[in-house]
């Protein structure tokens, strides 16, 4: 996966005059804060240099995870195209770009972000999109009242920055703001998965219909040390490689997500979800699948399975397979 050309060019222009050494140090600090899930009262992107480090190193990965999650929503809701977006904890608008790339007819976006430099960068980048956007300063846990409902509400890589006690009330508010669909994305770590599970349980209890990734509303069949997460490979730009001292021209972003709707999926055929990288061989492929009955297990497909085998061979980690 690559960033949309307009976004890549706009990011490169913002980073053009920033020394690589300064970006490297800021990127290390930012990465340490994210990895530690540090909650010290400071914003991860409280300064302009931290925002630039995010643009260079984290925006591509976050875009890849958001775009993959939105693809799953689009597959579950064929023909549906949201006209309005509300993104909570928007950063510099990464998910906005992913949503506009998924649904080009998106007309208006409202974005809530506490960091002033992140909002400024986001407003600049959003100027390259053919849609209207309103940027609002505010905290995800205290400033949601008064925000407008939207067809699609999103919250990506935000819950790991909040105190656990704030999660339930935030999820309730996000669901109330979703006129149709809600998407929550978190890092693909065991801790991120546990947060997604907590959101999923609360949303199902509130009457939400699960769109993806789960093909059911039963309890998750996975148990630690296993956990449900996915991966999307993204291409690294030149500045991305320089800041990360990376030789490989790509990286894999691991993520976990839950997408729910006020409507049942349009396609009522039973779907299975691929939970791990496929294991192939001559005339066979083994897939770890989550099933509509709430179970998860490995299933071997061979040439004897005919059309099902042909479809299974084309699948990747995170894809859906109709039974």
C-alpha cells in the first residue's frame, strides 16, 4: 500500500526544510511514548517537531491500518457511501485521507484534535482534498458533547492514550454520535486487542451490528497468548527510510479494529475471516479462520474443494471468505 500521491507530496513539502537528525530524535521520543502507552498528562504531539516526526514515520502506517479497516467496512456495506465523517483524536487527519480514498464522494468531515500543531498540519493537508472539513480543538474524553452526528464516526489509535476508566463513557458517546457506522482502530498488540474487545462487548450490548472483522457477535474465540490482529504492508518513502535508518523499502503495520453499524450487513451470506497469514503448498492452502458460529480453527483447502480452493488461494490475512 502507498499513500495517495497528493498526500505524499504534501507531507514531503512540510518536511522539506527539517533536518533529518532532528526528525530522528523526535521520532525516537514519539515512538517511546507510543510503545510505553505513556499517560503523563502531555500530548504525544504537543510540539511542531513531534508532529513532523509523526508525518515522517507514523502517518504512513496509521493510514495503512485505517485504509485496510475501512476497506472491510466497504466490503460489508457494498453500495453504502458516507456523506459525513466525524473523526475523534484526528491528529493531522490521517483517517480523513483514508476515508476520502475509500469513498471519494465523502462530502464533509468534522475532526476533533487536542494538539494545536497537529490541527494546523491537518488543516494544511486537508486543503489538498476536494471536501469541506471543520477542525475543532478538544479532548476526546471531555469535549464530545455538542459535536454533530455523522454517517461515519472514527477513532483510531486514541484509546491507548486514555486512562482505562475513560473507555466505557467514550465508547457510549462515540456510538451516540454515529448515525450509521462506527470504526475504532488500535495498535495490533495484546493490549490493543483487549481494548477492542471491551469496545466490542459494550457496543453489542448497546444493540450494534458487527460489520468487521468478526463474522459473529459471540464472545471472541481466541485466548491469550493468541490475539486477534491484522497486518498491512506499506511502502516507505525516502524520508521515512532516512528517519528510521531503514534499509528495507517497506514495513508491516499491525492493528486491531472493530466496525459496527446500526444496520445489519447488506450481504447476509455467512462470512469467515482470515486470522493469520495463509500457509500455502503445492495444491493446498491452510487458513486460520474465524467462523460465523463463533469458533476459530485452521482449515485446509485442496484442489478437491474446487471453486472454494481457488478463492482461498487468493486470500490474504484479514480477508473475508464467503461460505
